[in-house]
C-alpha cells in the first residue's frame, strides 16, 4: 500500500468521527515503537545465527547441497536441448561444443577433487623425435566471454535461474584482456570443472573412437593425443588460425606458418603413401584434386603430423607390442608415442597432467610489477648461440600489464617429443655440454643418472652414475669364469654372422646374457634410452672386452651392413628391418693419459675445442712420432699407429673405471648414422683395458620370434636345406606340471641370477638360451633341480 493511500484512509476515518485525531497519533507512535523492537530482535537473531551457524551447519550448506546441483542440472538440460532442437548448422556446431563430453566424468576424476584443470596456461610445444627445435609451438587459447550469459546465447541472466546464480555469488567473472587471458577464466563455482582447450581437444578426440577408451592405457592415450594434435579443424589447439572463424580462440603465434611436424622422409612418387587416397575424403572439397598423392595442407581435416606418426607400411618396423597399438579414429593410421625431453614416455592422462603441474611448480615468477620471468634453478643451459635449453619447460615472459584478473598472465611450455610408430626415442641435444637430468633412472646406491653431451654429430653422451666399480668387478669376474663355448672369452670376430676374424680387431670378447649384473645393467640401459618396459628381444648380451697391449679395433659402425640382403635377417632399419641403433660403452679399467685404449670417434672433435684449435692428421702423426710414445711398440705406418694419432687429435673418450658413454648408430628415421664411425685405440701400456658394451636394437633382433626376415633368402636357404641363422640360440620353455607339492612356490634361476617365479600359479617361462647354460630350480633358497641346455633347437623342461 502506498503512503498516499494510507494518508487518504486515515483522513477518511478521522473525518467520519470514528477515531479521534489524538488517538490516531498515539496508535501510530506505538506501532513505530513495536516495529523498532521487532527490528532489534531480528537483527540480534541474525547476528547470533551468523555466529553460531558454522558450528551447526556449513555456511554454504544450502548452496552446495541444493542450489548448485540444481543449477548444474538445469545447465546440462539447457545444453542438451540446444543440441536436440537447434536446426541451424552453425548453431548446431556451437551447441555440440557446449554439450557434456562423453568421457568428461572419468576425466574429471583424474583431475581430482580440486577441479583445477592443470592444462590451464600450459602450451604444448611439439618436437619431432631427436630434434631440439620444435616443429610446432602454435597454441590457441580460448577466450572467455564477458559473461556466462553471453556464452550461452545471452539469455541466461534474464531468467530466474540467472538471478539465483547471481544471488548466490556464482556469477561468471569477466576477463577482458585477449592476449593473456586464462584459457577458460570463466568460473561458475569451486565445484565446477572448467576445461582448458587441451582438455577439450583430448575429450573431443576420445569421442571419435568407436571402442571405449581408458585414459590409463598408454596405447589409448597415444591415439588420443595423436588425434588431438593432428586435428586441423577450427576447434583444434594446433589448427591454422585462418581456419577458425568463430572468434572464440586466438593464436599464440599469429606470424608462424603452418606446423612443420610433417614426415622427414621423401615420398616415392611411384609408391603413393597408403593413406593418401583415404585422407582425401577429409579434405576441403573446393581444394580436392584427382591425384592420389595430394600433400596434407591447412585445408585438410588432419595435419601432416599424420604422415609423420605413420611412416607407411614400408617404413614401420614391427615392435613386440604392435598388436596393442590403437589406430586413429576415422583415418585408421598408427599413432605416435610421446616422450619428455628426458625420454620418459607419456603413458597415461594422469602422467601428462602431472607433467603440466610440474612445469608450473618448477617455474617461479617475480611480482615486482615489471616483467614476469622464470627464476634460474640450475635446470637451463645457454649454448654458444645464446639459445637456452632446459631440462624442464619454460615460462613465456609476459608483462604485468597484460596479466588477467586471476594473475595467470604467464604461460608455461610443456615440451613433448613425438616418436613415429615403430620407432624408438632418441635424445635431442642442442649444444655440447648440455645436461640431461634423468631422475626417473636410479643408478647404483640410488644415485640419480644424468647425461652430458660430448658431441652433436655423432651424438655422444657421457653417462654419470650409470654403474659402479663393484658391478664392474663382478662383470669381469663372471666373464673370466665363463666356460661355455658361445660365451667364454676368445678372439673377437666381426660381420653379420659374427664368425669372421678381422686382422684389424685384435681384442678378446665374451658374452654375459643372463648374469645378475648383466641383467641389472641391461634393464638400466633400456630405462635410460626411453623404453618404459624391458624387452630382451631388443638387446644383445652384454659383450665383455679385453684389450691387451698393442690390441685395438679399427674404426667401424655398430650398425650391421648387408647392402645386398644376403642374410636371412632384414637389417634395413630405414625400412621394416632391425639393426643396432644405440650402444652403451662401460669402462672397467683406469687408464692414464698417454696409455691408449680410448674410444675414438673419427668424425668428431674434442668436446669444447674451438675450430681454430683442431689438429689435422698430418700434424698429429708427426707429433706422435716425435714423442716416441709408440716407438718399439707399434709398427710405423701401421693401422695401429694411425689410430693412436687420430686418438690424440679427434674426439676420444679415455677409459676410467665405472665410466659409461652412450652413442647412436641410427638417425631417428632408421637411416644409419655414418658419423658414428668409432674404434678402439690400441693400448700402449702393460695394463689391459677391460670394457663392455651393450647394443640395443631399433626392433626385434634376429633369433627372436617376430624378427624381420628377407623372405626370399629364407626360402632359398630352406630349399637348399641350410639351417636357420642363429642356430646356436636355443628356444627353451620351462613348465611346472603341479605334480610335486614341493614345487608349489618354486623359483627359476640362471646360475645365480633370479629369473622368475616358477610355482603352481605362474605361467611357463619361454627363454632364448645357449648350449651348456645351466638353469636352477630353487625352493626356499635351495637348489632342488638343475637343467642343462642341450644342442636341440627347441627344448622343454618340466618339474
């Protein structure tokens, strides 16, 4: 009732004489006093309630338990209705983007209770395997709307629901700075998960696959990430900026050209890439041509990363886990695997999230009102070209004036290295002296392992804390005690068959395939090289070497050359064959400068040596002869004398006990790295040089099931009744028949090395062994049975 109407009523009552004027005043005064008392009581009640309510119910009890779930439900219903009812094509696309993702629930569960998407402000910087410079650093950052109402078509806040959201303090926060806004700075409430563009891209990619996916499966996450990174549609984080017209994203590097993450191999025009014809159906119809070899471009739905990840049938070696690979949705091509700079494989979504969180944790920012900078923590090194390389990803420098309201103007870079299907990870050094910290690899006594770059071409690294003197001594001791013909110490041989004695390799060698220390070292080596699982079929046995005085090994490649393909095994690692791709050398003797015995890399130069200080061969041989160091020890003009001269002028690694060195014999695409030519310098002191090396293959090596074959050679040899290659290796299986109760908890040992549980509930053991090897069955630490490997190609043993 209005004030005017009250006055009129009072005047009318007084006019007819029903209430005296003075009585009216008294009544109004009494009413005012009553209202004041009621107001004071209400105020006191309110204050008391506020003070006591935290002890009775949470302050946000109603909001959390009733209002927020209701608002969320209504929001989801609205989005679903938009998708179902909107017939306009453009609006359909927008509605689909707003609809809940199929895998959003498990995705949110992995993120955790705090609902803080770790990919906010994190840009993925993609590298090709073995390349220090990124092939794509473009990142699109989602621009928030000025209000949640605009995001949902502008009508949300005109409804009662919008007023309720505003009343309970959940109004969306506007962020106005375009270039440095948080990926999705619109915050509805602390229980609402706001997905970053990368998360949205991952979820959108996962929905494309017909089979259910698990974010804990490394094969599923490979496929999801490859699809997300290769997606060239407007919603992709790596798509070309010109292809996006909805204005919801901006490009983090507008001047950058299209991503260069394409294949490193040249396509043979006579052999079209097997996916070219299929990929054409995803190309913009206005740009489609009749050729079957149309290169992928910005007009395609998928970028050229597809061709990099799947090099084609003729260039993809078959790995032991090939059958587990998940092909990409729609394209049906093979995915890449993704690794950190340090070689750690991204094997789950939770791991990728943790990497993003770690990037943020390790980079501290200043708050002095100037520019945001990362704080040096000993993780970054600057090369001669002033280009820093860091063990962890870096922040992007951002002026404080461009920070958003949440203080999240600084962006972070998460560097990932994409490895083509069928290929293996390789470190990507940027400059000599660069350090790779490998905290995920534990050396003896738990010491952290690290690499230091000695040379870029060839790729050579010092490995710190790889093994110790105790392991070294035990490996040598076992080699001296070995008596089996295939493994005992004897004159070294060369060649693909391994039986040719070379006059320029005068060392002695033996093999330790299953010894305790050998197995420890081999597993540690595989871990360093980026393998997340140990595979015996990808390694040779540990080759133990002894160089006596005057003995050495002429420069050679560890990569086995079979240009005419005369061998049964296919060594063509550039195609589908397998070959040695990495070598780790272990030194077990201390040799002083001038004693010889170095490992020479004849195409490299001493680490850190300036070009003007390089010593040419003629000067080196002259200086050696003038020194008299090899006089009476090595013949003049012999290959041994030449080796010593080169060892004193070129890149040479001097042995000391427990030192280890890594080098690669292949390029990332499988081509042999001819610059890895190396040799063993002759020893010119009375003390012998002991060393060992482990060869790691890019795919299954000969003698193991699934190894690549030259089928025509195999057929020819079988027709001529020739025995298969590697016939010295025996395929052995150990079975527990469960007929002897004593063997319920048996264990299998190779000599003194534990191999695996051999009880009633354990599967049979399939092992490649050699004639004369002894395998023990132990129960409660005591040997109860011993098997000796015979001459048959396939053997079975039972307990």
